[in-house]
């Protein structure tokens, strides 16, 4: 697996424990996990330029480790189809976040190509005092908060663990293509769980990890949003 330490060192050097979405996706990408192309804009003009390069429609999100819930803070705009919409969204995001989180350190605004919709799933990790890193899998988006339809396994995972995890959730029929919807590539999701398990095992600095949503398709999956929290090495 490629070296990830420079990302960790960069965040540590800034006395942070929370990675921005762009940093989290960089970490995932180096672990072989597919993420949608996400780039940082530090000006309205740069956001427009990046949007044109990625091709519309795009999404804009606040890039700040201090803003946990980007949508609730007014820090997300989706489905932007013109340069004018992007420019306005850039200003609106910064205004909303400044009002709601005046002390937040803002790196800029992330610009990303809107991913093709799919079945939304989540992969997460937290550390249990007794068992250590524990991986979670379930339906993603807001469904994980409403239904809490998830399964758990202790890291490291093997292939049988991932096989069971995917099939234990009550929403598994959605992954099979419920009522004519596109089915998910379940074997790809199992491999994705193994990759996250290996990443967590190889990077003990990670305290929490949240990849949500992951859009699952019949030909793979892509991580649309991600959050990583590091252990506090000052304690």
C-alpha cells in the first residue's frame, strides 16, 4: 500500500486531528478506494474554472476541519449547472459558514463532479476500548441515522467477515436491485471493506473514519464524502 504518512504529517504539523474532505479522499485514494474527483478552490474564480474543467453539474462543499456537519451549516450546494450558479454558491457557502461558525478555519471550498446516483451505503470505523478498531457497514446517506441498519466486525477483517457484513443488514434487498433498481456489485463492496480494514490496520493514527455516502453501482462504487479523525498525540 502506498505511503500515507505525508498526509498525516501535514495535518499533525498544523496541530489538527480532523482531516478535510479533500485530505480524507487523498488518504482513501492511496489505499485503492475509488473517490470522486475533488479539488480545492480558494476563490470564486478558481471554483468556476475548476467546475468547467470537471464539467457540469458539480457540487461545492465547505473545506474546513472545524465544520463537522457541512449540510446543516449551509456549507453544501449540489447540482450546479452553470458558472453563475457556482460563483453564487461559492459566496453563499462562505457567508453561511462564517455566520454559523465564526471561529472555523476555512481552507476554501471543494469542487467535485456530481457522481451518478446509486445505492447509498456507508463504511465507518471507530475504536472500542476493549476490541480496538471496529468496522461498520450499512445503508448510507440519511438512512443510517434514521434506520440504524448496520453491521459490525473487529479489524482485521477476512473475506468471510465482509461476506456476512453485507448480507446481515435488513436493507440487503436494496443491494440486489429492489423493484427494478440497479443492483449493487456486492463482491466489489466486500473488497471495499477489506481495503478499509487494511487501511485502518496500517494506519493506527486513525481514530475515527466515516465514508458516507458511497454510491454503489452494478459495476463498482465511488466514495462521495469522507471524514477522518486522528488520534490526539498531545494527550
